[in-house]
């Protein structure tokens, strides 16, 4: 099984098919068909949301989504943790909403790192239902457009004086494909070491959505930017022209 997983990963990230083994070549037709089916299902789901057949929910607090377009670890969870801590520094008690993949390892990591602080961690596939449970328990406050938000944003030292148990913001960990929940800010993480692979959809390639979806993002963050020498060229690409880019080094890590 491990050999098969490795072969699929190599197909997704290596473009030189001439170097593929017989195993790789035998998998490509099956992966291509699966990728086409995945793309059709993805397009149908997006169309249903755009048409209003599937409704979108809005939380009573600002929502920041941290996601990506490719499989694997691109620094989403460490970034969500970083943002939540910064919000807490400004006196805003944040709620991180995570699905809890891989046996909940990421959720356990978040809880371990944030234990005893003002940041709360909600785990569950239904992010809205999870958020509502926390709102019922702790209450919430919406800082959008208020002078209070502007003051605390300008002076992080005020955080220790104005901290509250009431939730003031939600951070979606791995939220880019979670279309059922409206967000106020969309951040997409890009792995600088392996950005797009062969540019094909899963499982033939690493993309969870077509690359053009990056235009939905307000901010693009390049993970491991300090380990590559082509970041400037990457951030100049046509797909990234519509969003603000931030080259993030590996200092924000788990």
C-alpha cells in the first residue's frame, strides 16, 4: 500500500512520464478517469452553491478561512494557530474550527499549544453546528466596524485589559473548500517547495480545485518561502495577481 501511495504522489508531482515505471504507467488511466469524475462532481457542487440550491451560513462574528488548493501539509494549521494568537493579543477571543482529520492529530496539537489561553478549539465536520455550541456556551461579540476593534488593532498591549470569554472571531482551519460557510477573509497557503505539481485534479494530480480558484483568495501565503529561490516569479504568476501575497518562512511551524 505504501508503494502505491508513493507512486500516486510521484505521478502528481513529477511531469517527466518517460521516467515512470510500469507501475506508474498502469495507474495513469485509472487516475485520469477518477480525476475527471472528481472534476465533474466538484463543478456540480459549486454550481449548486452558486445557484442557491445549497445555502450558505453566516456566523455572527468575522470569519477568517485558512486553506489551500493542494493535498498535504501546506502550513494551514500552524497559520490558523498564528492568526488566533494574534487576535488574542488584541483582546479578541477567537474560535478555531477544525474538521479533525487524521484521527484528530491537528486538533490535538492545537489544543496542546493553546491550552489555558483565550483561544478556543472546536472540532467537527459541521463547522456551523460546532460554532453554535461554543456561542451558546461562551457568547459572542461582533467587532466589525466598531471603534473598539480599531483601538485594539492599533494597540495590542490593550489585549490583556479587554480580554473576554465571548468569542469575537472564527478561524477556519482547512476552510477553502468549505463553501457552506461564508467568510470575511480568505487566505490560501501555497507550498513553495511543491506548489502545483502536474496541475491536475485529484487523484491524478495534487489539486483539490482548478488552479483558477486561487482568485477567490484575498491573501496568498507562500510556505517555506525561505527555502526556494523562485518566490518572486511565483508571486508574479497570473493566478496570484488578484490577491495579496505574503512570503512566509518556516518560522511559523508546528
